[in-house]
C-alpha cells in the first residue's frame, strides 16, 4: 500500500511539473508572438509598383517595405465622381485588386503602408487605366424586342458578373419613368420577357447597374406588345391516355390547374409513380378550345430529386386525339399520330451556381415563384396539351409539377 501511495505521489508531481512547464512555454510563446504596437517610426513606402488592367478593375503589385511592424497596405481611389473606395491587403501579400471603376479611363490610386501602431508611410501614387467595365459591355449587347404581352430582353454577360437589369415604364400619375422591374442575374446568356402589358405602343427604358453602384445609360424604345390572353383553367379537363404516367400520392393531373402554386393547406401537385411497368413521365389534358400558345409559367417544388429538368410540350388540335408514343426531346415539329411536338424546354440551373444537389433560399424561391417559358414562334394551334418530362434532376423515373399557367391567342 505504501509503495502504491508513493507511486501515485510521484506521478502526480510529474504531471504538475509538466503542466507548469507547458503553460510557461505557451506564455513565453504568446508574449513572443504579440505584435509590437509601440513603434513610432514611419514605415517605408511600397516600391516597384506594377499595374495590370482588367475590365472595370486593376491589379497593383508592389514590393513591401522591410519594417518589422508593418501590418497592411491600403489603396484609396475614386471609382466615379463622388464615390471612393478603400482596399486593404495584409503584409502577407504583395498585391491589391481594385474594382468598381465606372469608365475605361485613367484613375489615380494612392498607396500607403501602415504599421501596427497605425502609422502610415508617405503616399505613393500610381495611375491605372481599367478596360471597359462589364456592366458597360453588357449594356452594349442589350437587345429589346416585342413579345406576347410585353417585351423580350436579351444581353450577353460573358464573365457571369452579378448585375441588375432595370426596366422603366411611364408612371401614369407623374408622367415620368419609374422602375417597373429589377432583374438580378449572373447568367452568361440573358434572355427573359416581361409580361402584363396591353397590345399598344408602350415606351420602355432599360439600363444596367452593378454592385458598385455604377449605372449605364438608358436604352429607350417604344414597343407594341403582341396580344395574348391567359387561358381559363376552368375550361381545362383531364384527358387520361393509356400511355400517361401512373398517378402517385393522389397527385392527379388536375392539380396542375387548381390555382395552388404551393402544397400548403393540403394542396397537392401532379405527381407520378413508377407503377407496375415503366411509362413515360407524361400527362394529357384538354384546354377547352383552340389556342396558339405563346408562353407558360410552370411552378416546381425545388431543384433536385424528382423535379423536372428537361421536358417537352406536345399538342393536338383534333377532337378526341388518339394515343401515341411521344418521347421527350424530339425535334420541334415532330408528328406522332395526332400529336405534334411544340417545343423542348430546360429548367434553368439554380441562380446561385451551386453544384447539383445543393441549393439556397434564393434558388428555392426562384422555382417556387414560377419560371416563364416562351413557346417557339410559328407553332400550330392546339386543343389538347401533353407534357412529357424527359428527365429529372436526379435521374428518377417519377416526377412532380405543382402548377402550370398557359397564355395564348384564341383561334
């Protein structure tokens, strides 16, 4: 027992000694690593400054001064009249990226080295000349044309910069332009339509802005939107065909026109299941009369899983069309019995750019709020519609669509 007690005491003392030594080492190390903020000397300036210009930006590379208490290098510059920026770079780096310039012209940048005591060096000035900013390039590519119920806007954004496309219309009260729509996007190929306007000459203005507050000049056009009307869903009816998908979870086809764009309060969507044998993920229904379809809004649950990724719209303009094999992805105009392919469509990738299977709140809001798809020009009128989901985001053999709203020209 005495031996065990002595052994216990020896081990305890060793542990206490080891802990004390470790703490002492840590304290010395911490003291050694504390930045010296007591220096009063002005640091040397940066030297050997080199500039590389980019679209709306410039990269400044330099040699750091040798002062031991150097903390960072700061750049101050104007991006346009009345707007300045300050960018800092740690002493670990020798480069500053300056962004947000409004024009492609010369700008003066002031560089200072700063110590831990917040003492700045003498300033060094350098001139940069950024290339044309991306928002201005996008403005040059801007095209505005007439569309059914409104206008179509197209532009090219090769760098996939985050910009806003701002559309103006005349306020009937003030008689002046006012914001009618703001479309925030980073898509490379921008192509969308604004609807809800009468088929009469209407003045529109469109300009581009970026995250630095830069604003392009405004393109002003007078456009006469084409006539269209929203199809009355009360006239829709199921037209169940042998080749249509098996309904799952109570998701009958008429759920797509019940006016519920969510699944709240026990609302349901069109949902399919595999069934006893695999069929195309498709449904067929009548729309009450003959229309030339112009566009449609489709509402989805989310990205990923069994939500549609690529799908095809068929139509038939005869009474009581016969069933036929209508695969997704065939060329527009392909005739299959009474059915003709009106177009192929792809759900846009998540706006966030996240990898497949990952989404954020903005992505979910985008699909939940409905996506507008334009029908190709020159398609024939139809009385019946067939939706064929070619594939889903996760490659599943069953699918779901919450709601669909068609617009068109009555025949």
